[in-house]
């Protein structure tokens, strides 16, 4: 199931959230299983499958990071259980940040600032107004961004444990 096709969207690393909400409601009105209670079993099953797909697509498209991940998976840029090597300079920065955890009470703010800086670096790639094709180099930049964000999320998750 291609959720971009389901929602009638152009394949891109970002989507218009207002359009997603509107399209979600439109699709659920069309395929919600409650509207198929008097139909045959095949139609009921189809409605349930469509409704589940609509819910999953909506969940993906309402979260920026999930949308980027889905886009990269669809393009074959990332795969499940991929062992991606992050750039050494990033890992060194993270090691330095990790060493400062005990001393720095504002580590969450520091990580948030780091995430903001990362996003600025790829702003042109994830700008919804940018309709240019993403070449392999740009897709690789987006992949690196995705894995850096994933790494930072793991650090934050560890802090809250």
C-alpha cells in the first residue's frame, strides 16, 4: 500500500498537515467500516482494510520524522534493520555530549538545539514548497539526517529512563 497514493499526495519528505487532516476525514467517510454494516462480507473486509490503511497513513503523515522515514523507505534509501554508519565527526560530538551528561542539567535543551541545527541544514530538502526532484546526493543527505535524529532520540529516551 502506497500511502501517498491513498491520500492523493505527491511523494515528498514532507506533507501539508492541513491537507492530510482534510483528506483523512474524506477517506474515512468513504471507507469507515460502520458505513458497510449492511454490505456483504467481502465489502466489509475491504472497508476494514482501507480504514486500517487510512489510519496508518494518517499516523505516518502527521509526524514529520515518520513521514521522512516512510519517504526514504519507499525510495529504497533506508531498509529495515540497516546498519548505517554515522559520520565520525557526528559521533565525536555525541561522545562529548554524553560525557557532559552528569555535569549538564540542560542536556535536553542542548540536544534540542542540536536537532534544530540539523533541521536547518536540510531545510531546503524538507520544505513543502520545494518541488524539485531529490537526486541521490540529496536523498543521502536526508538519510544521514534521519539517522542522526534517530540517534538523538535514543539519547533522549535513555535520559528519561
